[in-house]
C-alpha cells in the first residue's frame, strides 16, 4: 500500500499532497557531527512518503504502513506520545516550541528505507512530516534551520541523543551531489557525485547484523569526546587539527580517550581530503581514505562488529577501491567504492565470506545520490 492508499483507506478522503524525504548514506565522516566537525552524506533513492491533509487546529492523527491503528494527539510535551508516533509528535512539538503555528493534520506514512540499518529511517520520517507541515502551514522556516528543528524532535521528544548529520542529509541533500556539511556553522557545499559517469558505483552492503547496545555505546563515545575537549580546553574536538594531534594526545592520560580523539581528528581530515579529491575529479583516489576511515572506526573508535569488518575485507579483496562501515555503528551497513562492472563479483565475494563465517546473509544494492526532502 502506498501512503496515498493508506490515507484514503483510513481517512476516507484524498490527501492534499505528498511529501517525500530520503534516508542517507554517509560517504565519510563518522561521529564527527557532534564534535562540530565535517560530514559528507548523500541521499538515498529510498525514502519516506507522507500523505497529508490539514485538519482541525491543535489535532494530529498519524498512521503508517508500519502500524495497525492511527494515533491521535493534541498539543503535547516530550514523553506524552511514545513509540513510532513520537517522531511525528516530536516534529509538531519542536515547531511549536520554536514559535510556529503548526496546522493540525492527518498524516499517512509509507517508507522503503530499511529500519534500524543505519540508513536513517528516523530522519526520513521526521523530515517528510516537517516539510509537509511547513508547506501546508506556509511557515517561514529556511532550509538551513530545518535540520536542527528535526534534530531537537529526536533528541528531546524521542530521547535519542543523535547529532545533526541525519536530518541535514535528508533535508539538504541534492540529486547527484554529496553534501559537504560543516556541523558547526551548518554551511554546506554541494559536491558533484555522479559516479555512473565515471564507470564507478557505491555498493551498499546491509550487514543485517542485529544492533546491540547502540544507545549506551553511542552515549559513551559522545561523553568521551566531550570530556576530552574539556581537558584540552577547546570548544569541541573539531578544534584539534591533525598537526596538533600529537600535542593533544600528550595531554590525555586515558588510553581509551586518546584513541577516541585520534579517530575524530583524523576522520575530520579524511572528510576534507575526500572533498578535495572529489572536487579535483579524482574519485577513485578516495578509496584509501574510505578504508582508512574503517580501520579508524574499528581500532580507535571501536564501533564495528565482525559482520561489517568481514564485509569490508571481502569487498576489498574482490577489488573494491575502498570500503567502510557507514552510520553510527554496532551493525548497520558498509559501503564500497567499486568499478560498476564489478558489482556481481564483489557481491558474490561478500556473500561467500558471510556464508563461511556463518552469518545471516547480507543485502546488497547499488546506491545513487537521490534528491532531498520535497513535495512530490
Ligand atoms: P534508523 O534511523 O537507523 O533506521 P532508528 O532507530 O533511529 O533507526 O529509527 C527507527 C525507528 O523510526 C523505528 O523503530 C520507528 O519507530 C520509526 N520509523 C521509521 N520509519 C517509520 C515509518 N515509515 N513509520 C513509522 N515509524 C517509522
Ligand atoms: Mg535514526
């Protein structure tokens, strides 16, 4: 059933419009967002579609192909709506809290973004609803302010302490581009990213590994980074350069904290280097940066699991130019930069490695850079 179908079935009328927002893949720059650093995501063609019609003021009803019953709520505060509908209630709350007069609405959702795979189905949901409510209410909210509003919904209302990456990608990415985002200033640069024209492709490998301890581990990484910045006397780890890394590490006693800092500082530099290479048209040369990013996440930030490490190793052995886990970690997806005509061989090699290790089979597909959130 499409979002329109479910809207008609549940509400007995036509939606006023359809709004779509994508999931995302982060090409490079992991856990750098909450350190005021750099990220480089692109939008997936997979997206969440919201079919929406304005309704009585102060009342919102939402249904989803994911759930049985529609959920209705009024002007709520964080904690009052829980479960999947909290993402929608959070968007309404965040807009109201920022002083906007949010139109009441009936909303039906459908999505083909894999849930819980690190491709950000949560941001796709938030961004589709946010964009619909802004359009229908004619709210004066420029694009660059929108991600932070959606992030607040997820942080404060849903209670998930995520950075600005996911919502920025879903809202600000453009077709055929990667989004170079400065997470301190929210400045963006749209980097041309049309791999097919170069005979290249990004293969996404969903490890299908069960996510474990994600929230706790994420919180621990975040705390370690914030504590390190405090000890170093900088606003955020973004303010430590690769040149200053040796000095910074010398000021930290804790071995684990030193490794966390090394990941963030080197990862920020890898994002900058990747952007330079892409701008110069040297796309194949970003491969080693992707692979170095993976090693840093595996050894220094310690956020990978055997399923993603094996996906990276087997893709590289099958000829990928570079490969890395993408997303927050502890499962999720790997991306590999490959020659487009080698996709079958790389997929076969990864599947074979999974079979040998006794893992649940991965799901693989070629990802192209799709558009950001918009009315259809
Ligand atoms: P990720 O963002 O990596 O996919 P999250 O745990 O952050 O994983 O978000 C997944 C949650 O978002 C789901 O458990 C569900 O509550 C909600 N969600 C995502 N898409 C939809 C949808 N189309 N309809 C209802 N809920 C959704
Ligand atoms: Mg999410």
